[in-house]
């Protein structure tokens, strides 16, 4: 089930509030002052997704009103509809109607009695008898307890009794152990069926390790049957999860709930998950939420300025008090998001520590840049646009923004020609384009590779490092040809853009035009392949590190070195070395850092940094044709 819309009227503190397009966002944030109805919105969602009879709750109706109403719109996956249809046939004697969206309405009268208005399909979906025989995703509410650990209540787990809020107190430490053990078991079962490709426990442990530097170990049996112990490994030894700090325990509990929700495909409602979490841990958790967006739907009530500032404006709803026509106001732009932040009591310049904004394509860009330039990025609000096209769109929007805060945009070069790069730089003056295919391409650098290998006890000269890189990259030339061929064919024979204004007729014309374009591509493959192959051969000696897919190249290098368990470990080592030692930092990365400093602090600081860096490079970094 994916929730697309909820409308709440006269429910507790909410006079009228409407949240829309919830299923199009990686997650949704709800913020606002105390008493504005944030938690009440979650309670409304909890109520309308209940099955069975509910106890009367007259206090749910807003003071002075005769009834409260909640309207929910949601969609079902193919598997969910299949099971609903089977039950529907057995009860109603006919097939269920397949729809893009289903609707449920709940009403609470003055006496607190709850009644539902459902179609036969919706009635089947929420039928307790049907639920008892089918393992369907739940709505799960989560709140942080006083010690930072997570308390949870399932939407279908308490015999139809709607909670007045979130569970008080803290579950015992062994509760976290039990939930982690359950996740480990589910991961092993799922991995058995997927060939080991989907290990949620390992993914959780990787996020926790990245955020805290501590390694979460697998559950180990102790004592009698069913008892387990989970330890955390640090540089100083091991200790049980019960000895984690409140913030670390809170993060671990939230990650456990998130991965379990993703495993089940459930909807996760989080009430102020930032409690007891350092801002860095808040961001680590938010990255995990984004990475699970396709598997679970997450909604978050928060007072954290950092969490709100990290979101796209369309993901943020501000709950308003008083007599607003709609108490749920959606941020429509960067400027309106700044207004939401100001209402939270923080001036935008204070939020950014008098720094600025950096727009990047995705999570990995932010992650790598924060590790490369922690001091510089500490003063920058990083906005993840989602793609290079969205970065350019954000550039156009920020160009018209009246805010005095400095900003810069960053995209991968991919396989753009020099002409395309120059046009982008001319049209988008605040845009930085990596001189190679992607950020990871800068890591294909002999001095940097030699430094990492030397730190691992394998002394390597620059010539040897360059030979290793060439040996990893050169077999990938055919892959570059294939990538460039696909791009060139797409440019010469573009597919038509969809236009729904002409209905069925327009759809047919679009499909016909698409078929003609694909046929033209097919017919041109051989001729264009010869052209592209000649271009790549001519450029390869000079531009191999510009053209090659860096992820494939790093993977090939990791296999050749046989020092790293996986390619990402090699990438992490190169990132760490480039961030810690400016002497081996590839020049394109340092040039980006200096441009960022110039954008944030002005030409004088840039000149000082540039001269200092130039002197350092001349004195300590040997020249290399590959690093230039």
C-alpha cells in the first residue's frame, strides 16, 4: 500500500488539513509549532488504516464540532491486489475492480463512535478476516523515548485500540537486540531466495558504521534456545549494544525499524526521530531513509532545522494553527522553505553559518564531498536535486532567488563534448562541471593511488601506479564506445515527449513516432558505431580517464590489486586519502574546493588559498600527465 493523499477535518487540533502527492516523494516531512496538529495528523492516519471495531473516542472530535472526518487515498501493488481479488471473489462472487487509487473515509461522531465508508475492494483490504490470513504491510508509528531508544506500535497490533499518543518510557535494551535479531533472520531468509543480493542487516550495519565508526556484529546465540547477544566492535574492543550512548542507540533503533519496514513494504511514521541524535547522525538516518524510498513510504514529524533544510521544498508541509483555510501548507520553493525555517526560529544565514548552498545530483555526491572537504562543507547547505537536469533547473530557480546567500551548482560531465561543456558554463555561470566523467573519475590518479598503496604496506612508484590504472582502464574502451553510441543515437533520433492533451489519439501518435525513432536508431547503429569508434580511438591515449566509467574502472583496479574486499572499499580509501592529505589530492578536486571557497568567502580568500595550494603542490607533488 502506498498512501497518496490524506484529508483531515475537525480531528483533534486540526480544523482542515490536506497532504497530497505523498507517493511521489522519497519521504515527507511535517513541521510546525507545538499544538498545530502534527502528531494529530499521524493519529488520523493511524485511525483510518485500522481494521475491526474501535473503542469510542469522543476526544478525537475537535472542540465545538459534531464530527470529525478523515479521507485516505492509496494504491495497491499488483501482489496486494491479487490477494484482495481472490478474497473478494470468495465473499462477493465477482472480481474486484482494479483502480489506480482507492479511497476510504472514516467519520467520528460526537460520541466518539467511528464508522467507515468503503467500496467492496477497500472493505476487503481492511477486513480483519482477510488480514488474519494475509501478511500485509502495516502502518507503524515510531517515537523516541527519553533515553533515545525507539518505541514502536503497529497499526494492526493492539486489537483495535487506538493509542492516545506514542508509547511512554523506553523498551529494555534486550528489545533492541530482539528486533535486530529478527531483522538478521529476515535478511538471511530473503538472501537465501535472492542469492545473497539483499542483506538488510549488512546494509543497516554499513550505515551505522559510516555514521559512528563502530561495527555492528551479527547476533550470536547465548544460553538457552532463542537467546542472542549482539555486540559492537570499536577500535578499543567490543561491547554489547546496551552500552551504546542514547544517540547511537536511537540511531540504531531507527535504522532497525526503517530496514524492517522496507523488508515488509510497510508505511513508517516517525515522530521527532531527531531526539538525542547529533546533527551528523540525523543526516546519516535521512540518507538511509532516502535509500529505502522505493521499498517503504516514510513520513516524519520533526522540529529539526537540519532535517527540514536538507529536504526538497515539495517534501515539506508546515502545520499552521489558527483559522487557516488549509492548516497543512506545502513549501513550494527554496524561498518558501526558508520561510518555514525562519518560522522554526532560525534565520537562514544562521542555519548555514553564514555560508551558502551547494546543489548536487545525489546522495553519493554529498557523501563523498563531506568526506573530502569536511571543514568547507560544514558551512554549506547541500541540496540534492536528483539528476543533472534537476541541478540545472535549480540553478535557474536560484538565479531568480532574491536571497543574499551565495550558492553554487555541481554536475558530472558524463560524456558531454567540450562544446556542450562550454555552453553549459556560459549559460549557467554558477555551475561547476567535473573535468572528467564523474567525481569518482578524479580518483583515477597515480599519486593518489600510490599514496593509498603505500599506506597499506605496498610501496608503489608513480610509474607503477599509472601502469596499474592503464591496465584497469584500457579493457573498458569498448564500454565507452557503447555508452557514446547510445548517447549519440539518442541525440540524433530523440523520442517524442509524451503529451496527454490529445487523449488516445495523442497516445497513438506518440507511440508511432517513438517506433519510427527507434527504427531509425536501429538502422543507423552500424554507421554511427564506426564514427564513435574512430573518435574514441583518436582520443583514448589523451582522454582515457576522462571517458571511462569510473565505477567500472575502480572495480577493475580493486580486482587487480586484490587488497580490498570490494570496489567500494578501494573508493573509500582513495576518498579518505584525498581528504586527509592535500599533497596527494588530485588537482580537479582541489580546484573545486577553491572555487567553493571563492563562492562563499570572496576573491581575496580565494587568492590566498590558491597561492598557498600552488606552493604546496610545487613543493610536494610530482607532476603527472594524468593529474593535469
